[in-house]
């Protein structure tokens, strides 16, 4: 009953607010709507079967109003406002995941690399069905985030359902301080190929990318891979900062258009000494959203980089934050849409109101397919190549990561390589990570996995040895050297990265990377 009353108040608040903001209604009509709202609030206070806190009732009405606008417009109370500020600064305490909502449930957009959630084996796309034993159905993004965050050292139990798997998987994760670096690692992979992992956009993203590229250049890198996969976005100015490091000065990076003229802006590259001579490939996927799509779209539209991977999320709306009540609370409101240099909208229109939602600081992807490009508007890059609008950024080479065979998938899901690496490194603290596992270590791993009641035939283990060995080596590298070493091992079997490396090996100039894209498109019937 109380929920219905709050919904009614929310509806009335929507009508009042829309009338107020559009400015088309008369002052008398606006105040008449407000009078109705206040009359209902007073009646609820006086006559409802239980005592109602007026402040909660009003917040419920505001939340209802904003929920009816879109998934991204939100009222931020003091706790929410502080949490948003912490995230944009790259500091907060929790388990370290980016959260969205799909079909009424919180969903993992991406675990932050190196975080407790990441180490516990949570994956992009995992649906969070329970938090500390309580069903999560109906939780908003902020509601789920509140339950998952908490003081460092405390634990939270998270139960997830994974597409394609039966049952649920529950893990207990200990919270800790999450200090996110936008560039968690970068390295020269081989020869003159530099790899830069950009995992989010916070206050120092542009500076971190600039430093990483400069350091790689001093170590001989002349061709670059910028990895934006599972990057949920962040600050607009940092997206511009990253883009302008590779674009000619004066180039339009992104523009915004809204109902108000003040929301129509163009953001141009004006950074010093951009790199215009290095061949560049950008990796994207369903988890690349918002600021990631701005960077990818600008570099694609201006023919500065080849995009490889999967269609991005399609979160192209602008949220402006308006501080309220002496800067202790705030209103986050959708005020405009993003457009790439060619004029295409990044934003994907969702057919379901609860479809997975991504936002600048906390969201992700829904696995859209490039097969739908035929129904989307076509645009031209600066060099005349065809690109598509209205549904995320479609890569020049559409290539999915390999799926794991059942045995390897089960071992990864149960984080057995992670646990084996812990045990093995504790027994061999001075060991170095081999380029190939010795037979005795491989046999020890197989025996240990079987002791964990994993059914696998000798033939299955033999057929999947390369995959499982790489997984073990990855976790051993993480413990003995660090996340960068683990990433390097993982890239050895990453088909999306390996395709980028193949393209770059044949590219002497930036424009050379597009020859491969043309060849791939000519043999792909979807193009």
C-alpha cells in the first residue's frame, strides 16, 4: 500500500517537475500541482495506517519522478553524492565491481582489475541474485552499490547466476580500499609493439595514458594497442584528453546536443605534440561504454585508429550533476546526447525499460551484435569509410574472444587455477614463472583439480592443456611479479589482441592498419 502511495506521489511529482522545467505552464498551474502534492503528503502523514517519515516520502516521490525520466537521472543523497565523488577520484571501499541493472537485477559490468571481486572470479555479465542472502531483485544501481560497498575488512556474500550455466555461484568477498588506476599496466609486448590498458576514466586518466605511452616509447615501442575493453567510462574531459593525444590539434573529438542551447558544445583536441605517426589499434567490447565510446568513436571517425573487438555498449547520454542543499546532496540529470565527429549518435535506444543500463561512472554492456547494422544509419569517416550510428560503436573488425571449453570453463568458474597458484607459490616462494609448465607441475595441477571433484577425462585435460597451462601461468605470474605480468600471459591466447598485433606488424604508417579491415569486410557477409 505504501509503495502505491509513493508511486502516486512520484507521478504527481513528475507532472509538477516537467511543468516547472519546461516553462510552458503558467505559474498558477505549477503551484496548483505543487498544492496537490503537498495536500497528498499531508493526508498521508495524518491518516496513513502507519507513521510515515515526510523526508522519506518526499525522497520516494523524487526517486519516482527521476526513474520515469531514464535510468541515469538520480537524486544523490549525502552518501550517494560522496560515493560518486570518491569514484571519480578513483578511491572507495568495497569489492571492486562496476554495476548495472538488467531485467530488474544488478549485473556485473566489469570487475575492477586486481580488486577482491576480480580475484574471486566474478565476471562481466554475472547477474547478482542475492547479496548477503537477500534477494537483489528490484535494486537500483545505487541500491546495489550501497550493499556491496562497506568498511574495509568486512565481508559480503554475493550469489551470481551466469548465462549458459545452471544454478547459482556464491562467493564471500572481503572488502578493501579500492584505489583504481586508469592505466593499471602497460608494457612492450614484443619487438616495438606497445600495449596500454585503460580500464576507466577518472581524474588522471589522460595523464596516465600520456605517461604510459612516453615510457613505452623510451623502451622502443613504435606501434600501439589501446585496450578499452570492459572500460565502463567516466569523466568527459578525460576522454577528450586521451583522444587528443592521437589527433591533430583543432579536431572535433565529440559534441553534445540537448534541449537547451547551453548543452550544445563541441570539444576539440588542443593538446600539445599529439602522436600522429604511430600505427594504432583500439580494442573494444560490450563492456566499453560512455567515455570509452567517445575515444573509440573519435579515433575511428577521424581514421586515426583501427577498432577491433565487439560492438560497444551504446551509452551516449550526458549526465550533469547539480549540487543541492549547500553541496551536501546533488541531482544527476540527463541533459544531452554525445555525437562523434562524423555526427553519429553513440546512444542505443533500449526496447525494455529495465534493459542493462550503463552510465559514466558505474555501468556497462548488453552484448549487442553487429548483425543489426543494416537497420542503423550510416555515416562516413574523414577518409570515406562507412561507420554506423545509433547503437554503440561498431568495430572495423568484429571479433569475439574465444569461449572456454566446458572443462576449462568449470575450472575457471570455481577459481581453481587461482587457488592452485596460491598453494603452489606458498610451497615454492622463490620460484619464477616458466614459459611452459614442466610436466611435474602440470601433473600436480591435474591431480589437485581432480581432488576438488572436477570430472575430466585424460583426453580432455590433454586437449585443453594449452588453455589450462596459460591460466595457471597467469596466476603464478600475478603472485610472483604482478598484474602486468599476468596480463602479458593472458594476451598470449587472446584472439582479439593477437589480431591487433597481426595488423600492426604489417603497418608502417597509421593508415596501413585499414588495409586489413577492408580485406576482412570484403569476406564478411554481414558487411
